[in-house]
């Protein structure tokens, strides 16, 4: 028995080894592994050329001084024998041996009395005056050189032609070449691009990470009534929020002509908001207040929220004024004005999104609560009946929205197919769900949100920023802004995943303790989760900045700005010396980032 | 008054943690809960404030069935139940004062608390409770800089700022040395006697039960084995609760 098993085991191992070998063999054939090419002489010459160019980065330059040294040369030899050539040996001079030869013959060129350690081209100059390079020379420490070279294939002429050695000398002190300057310019752009991408990505990722944390979301459970109603609440709320924000945006735009109106508007609105919040948000509540008081408070808070939107818009317009003013009057620091201007623009842009999320959130959680209340207090059959209705409507709404999305993408323009059928299917599915689910059972809606979030994050993360940038380039044009957006998007997805894993690994004890005090969900997150994740969040953010700096060096390959743009250009132009400069710049920045981030991490973590 | 009726908890995977447990606790009573590790003591305490969802049974407190309370109602009920844990469960990177103030979260305005703004009254209350357990000077230190005994005092202060009517203590002294154990138990006793707070406390050592508890209940594999004054736990009862091979220490 035992023996049999060991035999089986050996066969198993043998099969496994064969399978592994076959897999590798296939991999070799798929990847065209061919080491013969690595030894081919032609390719090796090319490789050498490129490596040598790379080893001579174009960083430092001097003012050049050229000195031409010429010698007459006969091609072919005159019929009356080898010519006598007079050379002035007081300065640098060259001697060609033999002094005359036919085309494509080899001659030896010797130079004397040159400045030591200089270099330059050797040219053959026919009567037409064209320069035919026949070689390069480099003088030794005595100022001499010797080069054997092949003559060009030219029509023979009788008169003397010229062989010229051009000695190039550096004069003055070394300085950075224009290419080095443009490289520095672009590498700075690269670093700031990475900074912005990391900042935007981090801010978004923090919010998303809580939705993608299993330990927090698993506990979120709601009965179907509540889920369906809050889906409806969110949908209506988002639509309403965008409308309200648009209306307030239009209204504040009409008032934005006068800076005084803006200032007064901000002051008065802020005061009113403060008063409302003071009244409607009491510091402590021992007993639950009456329903009428709660409704009045809700209404007051809604007014306050509207005013907040108003203030946001006004702050944006104020920012435009200040930004414009600064840009015109700060001279070299005008970019500060642009900063204020762009920040204000971000403010104005996200106001509708914020409003949509806020109104959606309020309506969603409010209708969810009503659902919970209904589910808790009504009889099971009544709840089931209600469920069939609201779940049907919610299903229809969701599917109709999906249908609208599909219509927008594929431009079908057929209401039956993009609206009625999806809505009908959604309604049927919703009702079926309501009939299938036990009426009052709490559904693991948190796990559903968790799964959806995770899936979206994984999908977003699996596409490289280099590909996103192609889309963003179409949207915002070639340049670093497109790169920052692409990197930011990828950062959001990647960090949200890392962050959420941190949230999942926190100690459950403090969480339990804070929950036991009667804290609600958000309070629990702020008091028990956040303190535990601050340090890993900082450390991950730095790590990501590191990655982003590296990524941003190549994001330019796809039009995303930064140093990649230059690098790609130079590689395409076969200017390897320039490319080498840019690679060195990248190496320096990445190494510096690595070093600083490790130091900072040690200090903070 | 707290009345537990036929409380049953079955964890996923058909693990029966509590099997139809019923008992009553009078206001102001100090009830000890004993039993082996894994006998269901922690589950029992956590069912009472519904950190663990009971599977069946009722928990009636001041005339309200806790098991049927909605989520919102549950938050209001939890405010009046302080909880003290074996491993203290402080947020180690937060200040001691913040940890104590966390006990007020059920009362304060959620919006303001998110920005760490507490009313002055609450901060005073927190300092008072820290003074009561004798660690006012540690208030602004980080919680993980404190020793075990000090951390448990912070835990008690956190429960006390809730101005609770009941304290659930889940093996509050199991991680502490015997001397500290008595100090912590004395704080609980003081809270029980002076403030009249009902205390449900799970304990391992019988001498602590004898010394501090008015009454004891014992669990073995989810079943209630004993309910009576601690003095009644003789050797025979002891073997019934802890099993035949168990030997009495302390």
C-alpha cells in the first residue's frame, strides 16, 4: 500500500516536471528567445554605438573654437609622379601618406603640433567644396595623431583637392547645455505632476477605502424595504442636488459682477449658516425631541445647505477676482494667482457634485430610515406587499438609468429598447426579489457595496495610467495636466485598495469599545478606525508618490507631459546623447525620492 | 431591572454559545458571571448591548425588549450601558482624554464630534472621572504610554462618562496582576455602591467573586449551571461548573 503510494507520487512528480518543462518551452517559443541575435556582429556594432552615445550624456558644454588644418591631396596621382607637398611646420600640420591615391584606397593621415587632447572630424573636400567626412581624430598628449582611413569614391580630377582636419577646442569654463536646462525644466514638471496626482488620488482614495473595507461594510445590513427606498432616495437626491446646484450657480453667477456683492453675500450667508447650525445642531441631546422640532430642524439645515452652496460659488468667484489680480500684479510670482484661480475653478466644478452627493445622501438615508421603520413596525405580509412595490420601482429606476447610459454610449435612440424594456425587466426583477426574500430579513447590503467597490477598483487599477492618459489627452489636450489626471485616477484605485486593506487589519477591540458607547457609524470610524490607520495611510501615500514620480517619467510617452515627452522624442530622433541626459535626470530624481521618502517614513511612522 | 429570558445565541457554523439562559438582575446589584473560557460569558455580556446579535430570547431592561430595538433605539440604549474590556480596548494612538470622551459620543452632536469638538461640560466630566480613578496627570498622554492598570482605569472612566445605569465588565482584571486586580475591582465596587450602578462582571477567580459580588451566575457550554449567592458555590457546585478534573485555586 505504502509502496504503491510512493510510486504514484514519483509518477506525479515526473508529470509535474514534464509539464513545467513544456510550459517553459512554450514560453521560449512565444517570446522569440534567440540568443544568436545577441552575438550577431552587426547588432553588436549598433549596440556599442548606442551604449557609447549613452555614456556621453549631453550635459555640459563649452564655447568651441575651431581650427582648420589643410593639406592638398591628389586623387588620382598626377601622371608625372608623386607631387611634392610643402608643409609649414611652424604650426599644426598634417601629412598624408601616400600624398596621392585613387578613390577607395587607404591612406594614413598623421597630424603634428596640434593642441594635445583635442578632437575633431577629418574631411575630404573636393573642388565643389562639399565636406566628405572620412574619419575622426583625437590627438594624444603630444598633440599628434595617426589615422588610417579610406578615401571616398569620387570622380577623379586633375587639380589638387583638400584633406582638412578641424580641431575643436573647448574655451572658457564649462556650463550646462541648453538640453540640460530643458531637461531640468521638464523633470521639475514631472515631480509636480506626480505631486498633484498623488494629492488628488489620496483625497478620493480615503473616502473610497472605507467602502472597500470588509470589516466595516459587513455589518451594514438593511431590510429590502430600506434598501429599495434608499436607492430611490439616492437617485432622486442626486438629480435634485444637481438641479439645485445649477440653479444656485446661475443665481450666484448673475450676482457675481460686483465684488462688493460677493463679499457681503459671503459674510451674510456665513452668519446665517452659523446661526442655523447653532440652533439646529444642539451640542448634546439627552432626550429625543418632538417630531415637529426635528422636521423644523431638518428644513432649517436644508436652507443652510443651500446657503453653503451659495457661499461656495461666491468663494469661487472671489477667488477668480483675487487670482486675476495676483496674476497681473505679482510679476514672477504670478503663478500664485493662477493657483488661486484654478483652485476656485475646482471649487466651482465640484460644487454640483458635492450637492448631488449631499442631497442624495440625505434623501437616501432618510428614505432608508423610513423603510427601516416600516419594516420594523408593520406586519410581515404588509411589508412584503410594500416590498414588491418599492423594490419594483427601484429595479425599474436602476435599469432605466443603465439603459440611458447604454443609449448615450451607443446612440441607439430607440425608447422601447433603451427605456421601456429595461425598466420593465428591472421592475420584474425587483418584484421577484421582493417575493423571494423573507420580508423583514436584513440583507447584507454592505457586502454588496463592498463587492461592487472592490470590483470597480480592481478594474480601474488593472489599466495602466499610460492607457488612461490617451483618453485624458483627448479630453484636456497633450500636456502634464492630462498626465496628472491619468495618474490621479490610477492612484485613487491603487491607494483605495491598499488603504482598505489597512482598515481591514485594524484591531477590532477599540472598534467594539467605541460602538458600545452608543456611537453611530461615522463616529465609530472617526474615533476607533481613523487613529489606527493614520500612520499606514501616510506611509502608503509616500510610497505611492514614489511610484508616481517613476510613472510620470514615462507618462509623457503617451502625451502626458513631463520628461517622458522629451525622452521619447530623442529616442525617436536617435539622439542617444540627449536621451542619456534625460535618463540620468530620471535616475537622480527617483533615487532622491527613494531616499527622502525612506527618511520621512522613518520619522513619521 | 434587567431580565434575560431564554437567551440563545448560535454562531455561524452551528456553534451554540448560549442555550436558553434566563436570569434577573435587580437595580444596584453586583452580579458576577463565572465559567470556563469559551463557556459563553463574553457572548452573554455582548448580547446585552447587542454587540452580538442574539439568535433568540428576550432581554428586557427597564421594560424595553432590547432584542427588538431598532438601530436608532439601540444607540440610545447603549449610552446607558458602560462596557469595560479584558484588553482595555483603548484607541492606543489617541490621547487618554479623547479615549474617555469617546464615552460621550452617544450624547453629543454627531456633526461636532466628527471634528473632535466636545462641550466644555463633557470635558469637565471626563476630567472628573479621571480624577476619580486617580490618573488626571495622564490625561494628555497617548493611551499606549500607560501601564496596563492605568489603561483599565481609563477604560472605567470611559464607561463612567456615559453616566451609565449598568456596567458590563468582560473579565476586567484577567490581564492584570493580583494587586492591580483588587484596585480595579474596588473602583467597580465603589461605582456600584456609591452611584448605584448595576454591574455585570465576568470573572475567573472565585475569591474575587466572593469578595465583590452580591450574586453569581455560572455558565458551562452555554448552559446556566448556577444562580445564587457566591457563598453557595461549594466544592460540589464548583466541579459542576468547571468540570470533574478542575482543581480549586484562589
